[in-house]
């Protein structure tokens, strides 16, 4: 009689889950932080985008008046469920519904399409054609070359990308301090960069991302000339 095998049955490997992106903490340890957006996501159809745009405008106008969804439901005779679907871009409101909303919110019907029809801008800058500007560090011999600028936009955020050059005539200046976030990417040269009480030796290919409200800037100019990208972002209603 054949002897039965006592080997355990193979167990199926657990399904792999998508790992959260890694980042390095101040102490050098790896930290996993989940992304809140998919950078490779594709928008839905044009009709779906229109629904979302209308919903955002309805919610914005309602909040501007300081009324609740229930208040708007009473004023328009539209159910709470339908209003929730409209504000969340789940359904496409009829023209009759839009007219009721425009009367209750005190805006023209065309106001609901404002965000959808708004043109999205782009700025293209050829090599060497950025705009030389003066910022606080200019007095310390830091050359700022603005690589593009878009003012009012739908994101609510202003982003300023600079190519910064430091030479033998430049001074250290570790006391920059402003609202927003900043990202640095080293292109040429070497520097010891301060952020708050921490020092970061940076070489080409290194990057640093930080809260710009803390004092920051070059502490030691190790190797000149030095060039790095500085991308600053802050709310539109801020002076920057």
C-alpha cells in the first residue's frame, strides 16, 4: 500500500498590496506616507467633468451665503438627496433645476459653468530665457531666474519655480523665512543647507522639501558656482 505523504499542502501566497511611497525623516529613517492622489489618473468623460464643475460652484455659492443643504432644499423644492448628488458631481442637473438653484443662490445660470469654461494656462520658457527677478536673497548675491508664473488659477495655489545661481560674489544667507512649502533640487556645486536647526550637505541630484516658515538657506557654500532649482508654493491669497 502506498504511503501517504505527510508534507503540508502548499498555501497560496497572500495578494500583494501596493506599498505606500517612502520618504526619509529628519533622523534618516524611512517613513511610509500614503498618497492622496493618483498622479496617473485619467479624468472621466467631458460630461462627468461638467457635472463636477457645476457641483463645485453650487457648493461654493451656497457656502458663501452661509446656508445649509437643507436650507437650499427648502428654497428650491429640490430633495436633500438630489442636492447632495448635484454638489458631489454624481448627477447632471436639468435646466429647470439649474434655474431653481440660480434663483435661490442669487446668481445667473451661467455662473455654474464658470469653472468648466475657465481656460487652463501653461507657461513655456526656452533655455536661458527665464526672467531675472529680485527677491530677499538678491541682496546677498543670489541670482533668481523665474522659470514661469501663473497667477489666478483653479487650484488655489501659487507656484514659483526659480533657477538660483550662487557665485564667488554670493554670501551665505540661512535666514529666509516665508509662508508655504519649498522644494530644492541641486544641479551644480555643493552646499550645506540649513532648515531650522538641521543642516543638510547637498550635492548634484540631492533634493530637500520643507516647510518654508522655518528659517532656511545656504549655511556653507562648499563648491562654487552653485545652481539649484527652488520651487515655492503658497496659497493664492497670501503675499508669498
